[in-house]
C-alpha cells in the first residue's frame, strides 16, 4: 500500500484545544498513541468511539494540504514545506464554533476565514503540487458528487476542497448524529472557542494504511525565533 503525506495544522500540544480534540477522537497524531476518551454528557465512551472511527484515523487537525501520494522522498517534501513556510507570517485566528461541515460531520471552524489563511493554503497547494502523484480515476470517483469546479480541482490539484473551496476546520466526528453533536456542543467550553495564533504546520504520514502520525513540525516565518 502506498504511503501518503499531508500538511496539517495541529493545535499546540499543551493547549486545552488539543486536549479536547484528541480526547474526543481517542487518538494523538503527535505520538501515534491512543488517548482516553473525554467524559461528555449524553454519550458513552463506546458511542464516542463509534462516532469517531474514521476521523481518528486522521487525528485531530485542520487540513492545509490534503493527503497525497508521492514518489519523492519524505526529506524532499520536508525541505520544500520548510522553504514555503519560512516566508509565511503567523496568522491570528478568530474564535471557533462547532458546526456541521457540508451539513454532515461535526467540526470546529472559525466564524470567518482570515484572508492570510486562504493565501497560505493557496501557496501550499500550488507550491507543493509538484510532489503529488495524480489521483486515479477510482480515487476521483469516490469524491462524487462534486460541483464542476470541485471536480476540476480534484483532477488537477488532487483534492476538491482547495483554493476557493477551502474552509479551515477541525473534524470531530464521522457523520450526522444529533445526540453526539449536542454532546460536543455542551462540552465545548469558552476557552476552547477563544482566538489563537496559527504559527506552525505539520508534515504528517500515513504508512501502510495505519493512522496518520506527525513527521515534523515547522514554524512559520518569525515564529521560528520563539521556538529556537
């Protein structure tokens, strides 16, 4: 099975947001380890596991460059990503709210999309597409139904929800379940909705169909000085 790489935003590892998201999914992409499920109203741990099985495979994250197959080395991908991010400033993110993305799965998303975030996503998609192998017809077909623009992006850029179709979000479940959604809404404290600074992105790997794991974290532009 071909390995895949992706570029994700991961909340800071000691933040309440990181603790919340990883314990909803029961998995930490940072170390590839299981996490104990959060105690939330209305839902047992068994129900949480049933509602997050697919999302847990990808870990708690926001996609900035969707998973792609490549015939280039991981080191080549890391070098190119570092080069792109070294020119990008950190981004002040607005408050988050829990939503049903595409009217289907629960996620945390900002109240509005900062312009700089859209520009960062565009630079990643266009700057790293040279590494990605084109998706097969079967892979594209699995994405249907799509709009004509989404279908064009899927064929040309490997993923339908890029550029104008991109919206930053952190997935919390697999599909529509009113009780699970309400449970998450009740559990989402105000500190989890607070504005934050996006100052790093992560190269992550899926190997032989196993859950995604962190390869390396890269800090944006001036943010590198704060973590040197």
